[in-house]
């Protein structure tokens, strides 16, 4: 299975998007990128889809061991609030089976054969997370276009339960589905760009065109999704932060969302990089001192 990561550098450099993508500081941001790539590279060859700045920072300066590097994200012309567009471009580029892994995910074991052989792959299913309801209400007020698959899902589930996926990892063997999904995502984005700033939080749109749309199209097409976690998870994802159980009883860490701004969690990432890859830890510290990163 091909493993890919993406890095669209522009959103990470905007204070309004949270300092370096929501991280407590840029030091922790780069420590996370390093640890994620290095842990993946213990089990797989990893490909990076980025822009020219991302290539310079992650590969030329930090020396991360990506097998192949592409600068397709250099040509993105979308508002930087839409940080997930870089991921959609990376998904759309693929012509063979793949799993995209976010750069805030760290693994201590390879993915299971059952997961790797799934037609569609995601980290976990999300059930009745309240922000989807809120964000959907927002786009219903201001957007001109909502994909039919989302409307069907709303009709079928709005009176009962609302589902989505978490795209910490996303991909699969059904490349035709991925092409359909990414094409619909771009249509969803393009037809609503002029209304984006009407949303209370324009960045909330990312969860809808990436995660929610993926799930809704899968439901419409009657496609099964293979999940890394096949059991229900706490809505706050506390079980993804068990650094103290690595590597014996925990082999997957994902400090998603606001957890990136928790200093103690950021320190756990930094200490893990120092413990397992001290040369990379020292290199990043020196690059930050020299204001290269």
C-alpha cells in the first residue's frame, strides 16, 4: 500500500488560522512533522505532496526521508482558510491504492492487512458530533450549492443520527471512488467560494467538503469503509493521546484539533522525537535558532 503525506505550507503561516496550524508553537509543529514521517518510514516508503516552500523546509532543511516529493500544491489558488484543499489535491493525484496520513499522526506498528485491503479507508467513524450539525446549518443559510449525496444523507439520517468520518488517515483501493469524491469536493468548493466569508467560521467548511462528503458519497454508492478504529470512540478522542502506553499497548497517536495547543501534549511529541530520533530533534532545534524554520 502506498503511503502519502501532504503539506500545503501557506495555511501554516497564518496567525488567523492558529499559530502554525493550531500548534502551540512552530517548534512543536515541525517536531510533529518530523516524528510523523519518521515513524511511518519505519514501516513504509512515504511520498510527499507539497509546494516549493514545503519541499525546502521538510526535505532540504530538515532532511526527512520521503522517497518521492512532488510540488503539486504550489499551484493551489484557494483561500488559505480552506486548509484541507491541499489534502484533496493530494488525494486526486493518486492513480493507485493509497493511504494519506496526516502529519500529526504517529504509528508504532504497520496498518493491518484488513485495513490495507479495504476499498475505502478512514481513521474512524464519527457519530452525532455536534459541530457537523452547526456547520451544516451555516452552509444551508449561505451556500448556493450542496451536493446531492449530502442532501440524501440528511434526509435519511437527520431525524436519527448524523455520521461522518475522521480523515486523519484516508484512502483505499477504490481509486474510481476517490476520483468521484475529489471531483465533487472541488465542485462543492468552487460553487460556494463567493459565499465563504459569510460563514461565521470559514475554516469550518473543511470538515464538510473533506470528511462529511466522503462519508455521504460512500453511503450513496453503498460502499463500505474500513476503519483503523472499528469501535465507537469518545467524541473528544482522548484515547488517541496515550503517549504513556507507547509502544506496548498503544501504537497510534493522533493529537487532533485543539489538542495541538495543549503544551503538555506538545512536550510529549517533542520528548518522543528526542528519545527515538535525537539527531532530528537537534537539527530542528538548530534550524529554529537560526530562523531557517
